[in-house]
C-alpha cells in the first residue's frame, strides 16, 4: 500500500507534509495505546487472563460507571448542540465589531484551561456561591439549595466548557452556505421554517456531525470536570482509570477501562466519518 | 420614459430605497405588460439588482408600491409572491440532484409525488436536461446549471420571471446561444420576464424594452432600437453602443428645432431646442459618420487619421480633430485610408444627438 502511495507524486508530497504529525501521533499516542492491550490481558502473575474484562463488563457497579460516562457525554453533547447550533447562526448574522467580539468570547475561554473554568463553576455553584446568593436575592429560594455535586450542575458546567467545540465547527460550515440558497428557497414558495429544514439544516449537517463528535469525545474522556463538579463519589471511565492506576495499583483493570473508553471514542469518530461521507 | 402598456401585469410605482445615506432607488416607476421581456440595464450600483429584489420580495422598498395583476405585493414575503428568480450563480441546492432541485418548489407547495415527477420531467425536457435528471448538480457544467436554475424557477409556474445577471457567468459563445434560446423559450411559454444585466448585447438581444438605469433612476425605457438610435440621455448614449462626441456652444438658432453649435472642428448644425449660449454635447454613433471627399459642404469636419482598427467586415477609425479625444468613425472594412492622412467627415444632422454639457 505504501509503495502504491509513493508511486504517485502528489501523494508523495501529501505524505511528506503529513509525516511530522503522523510520527508524533505514532510515538506519543498509538504506541502507548498498543501497550494498553497487553497490559489489559496480563494477570498479576504475568499470565494471560480476561478477568479484568469480565469484571468491567460483568459487575453492575462498573456497568453503572460506563453508563454514567455515556449519559454525561450524551447530555453534554445534546445541550451543547441545542445552545451552540443557534449560537453559530447568531455569530453568522452578527456584523463587524460584534462578530469579532463574539469570536473573541468564544476563543478566549479556550486559552484559560479547563481546571480554572471548572473551579470557577465550583465557586459559582457552592452553598454560599454567586448563583445561590442571586436566587435568594430574587426571592426564588429562601434557603441556599444544593447545586454543586448534582448532575444538572455537572451538565451545565460541562456544556459551558465544551460549547466552543460545538459552535466553531457548525459556524465554519454554515458560514460557507450561500445565503442565496435561502432566498432561492423562498422564491420557490418555501416559508422560512421550510427553507431552513429543507436547505440550511441538511447543508449544516457536516458541522453538526463534527461538533457532536468533538464534544462527545471531549466529554466522555473528561476527568477534571466531573471530578471537580461532582466530587469523589461520582465515577466515570476516566476517574475509574485514574483510580485503578494510582490508587488501586491495578494496571490491568485500568488498561481495560482505558480500552472501553477507546472503543467508545473510536465508535464516535468512525460513526461521524461515516455520516459525514453520506452527508452533502 | 415610455407610456405604460395597456394591460400592466407588473406595476412599479415610485419605488424608493435607501441604504444609509445612499439612495439606491430614487422613485422608480415602471409598467410591464403580460408576456413582455424587459431588461434593467446599467452599471453596478445603479440600483437594478435592488429593484429586482424589491419585485421578488427579497428587499423591502422604503416607499412606493409593487403591484402584480392588480394585487399590491409590496410588503408580501417572497414565498407568497409567485415570482421566480434565476440567480447570478444559480443558487442551486448542492445537496439535491437535478430532479430534487426542480422538484423543490413543487414539494414545498405540497403537490402529490406522482404529479411532481411528470412536471419535473416536462420542465427538464424543456431545457433539454432530461437525460441528466438523477445527477448531482455539482457534476454539471455552468450552462447546464443555468438550465437547471431556469427549470427550477419555471416549474412552479411563477407569474413573473426575474433573471439577476443570469447569463453573465457563462463564457461568451455559450452566453450568446443561451440568449437566443432563452428568449425563444420564454416567448413560447408566454412568460413575463425581467432581466438585470450590465451587458448591453444581452439587453439588445433579449428584450422588448430596455430600461437604462443610472443612480437609482430610469434614464430611458424604450425598445432596443429606440434606445440605440435615439438615446434620451448622454448616459444612455454612452452605456449602449459606441459614440462619437464633440462639445460646443450654441451660437445660433436659425429656426425652432435647429441649432448651430460652435465646436473645435467648426460650426455644426443639429436638431434640438437650446438657447443661444448653451453649452452642449453633440453626439452620434460611429457608423453614422461618413467619409467625405471634400473639406467643404454642410457639416463637414476635417481631421488627421490617428489609427485604424480592422475588424473584418468593419473598420474603426480614430480621427484626431483637435478636441483631445479622437473621434470614432466606423466604415466598411476595406475602405480605410492610410493613417496620418487628413480626412473629411460628414457629421449627420438627423442622426446626431444633442445633450446639455454636464461638465459645463
């Protein structure tokens, strides 16, 4: 296959440009992943065993953790889509300085770091935090309510942190859609909603697919956000992996949990590539 | 501006539109009869596209009314107007096939599936694309995409068809054949159509009447021959066809309707009503200037032949008559005298035009 690739001049050049990135990923990403596989099937005495797999997939406690991860990632992705999709259009219709300002608002948080943002949410959501104070001031509640360490709070925080990864791909795609398509649909008799559903939405699908895959992959593998916003008792695959390696000293089980995460992430990526190919 | 046709199908009255401090449409009034093909001709920024968008409902005018078949549609949203538009770059739906594009309007109108297929086939046949129905539109050439856009707009049977520079993206040969074909097709189905273009050839070929637009106004609206042979304004003269111009001052009015103008090339007689002393521009078409054997006689001017450009059947002479800009003269192709010679030209009295001099 490589020989065939090298036979074509254009492909040779493409390969040369890709080489640094490919090498970096091979050494830092693929190699460690390949090491996970043998680790996941090695027992404490070094013999071959699938015991760790049986444990993860056989015990309801661990299935619950996988379910937690999937639920957290799915809900985060869903709300990021519901908020981010219209926001991308808002960005599109904003003009001049307003658009620049909105884009800065979108990019700036990306440079702050997830720990800082997650901590900021804990400050906002704790018993004596800003949100409780505001709700009391407005007379909506009498006593401070528990916000932090609840699932809604986790989703709110995660959506806030991962939202740019939904907005930006959708924006990049819808910005490419010729505005005249909407006008053409209107002159053909399509009311605004019909024009949107039949023309704009299908053409924005590649952006939705990319944004969904990004946010889901980020959320399902998030460690800091659930740890800080839900505390120790709430477990997802990434927190399980950390515990297995650092606390339980059970590398086989950590590797298995890692494999589970990898399978989930890979399925999302493969599914999105597949969908993207059939999308316009 | 010409009188309104008897049965105005589309009636535009005093339509005005401003974008900020710029007046884009300055009280446009235009009537279009059913079955008429009209061109809005003008340079970019003259307001022609804005007027088209006001008719389609894609831009709301600030003032005035747009009426179709007696019904005021000025404030109606585009999807309720039944006004078809063929856009400059066609605006085909890239995620749909050729058939999907043509069927779009029919589906939106809720026509039954069985009927849609038949209608789509009919219109694709009309634009000779039946064999490409299942292709994605991205696989088509520019000319084919243009036909799809046309079929798509026609399929919903709009009351008026609008074409926004619809042919300008095609190469010259294809554009010329499409002009003839499109005109015939629109005639056959009895469509009322408005073309927007900056291409004078397209305007002359396609339309029953041309509205020459400039600065948000219609400078002249008449049939192509009148616009060419009797341009109402200096702008209309310059924008359609070539012209030869001389500036001067009226020195004598021998009788009503006739003036004598003093120019660098001498005194010339013209047909117009101007007061003595008025600064004017004398103009004519290059082919109305004829070579003269002698330097004497009424309306004969002399100059040095600067260059000759041979076009085959015709030759264009550029004659230096001392006014700064050479005078263009078009003659039969093989008759050109050698460059550098002094030549004599007869300035036409009846096919000469006189306009007030805008620079004076």
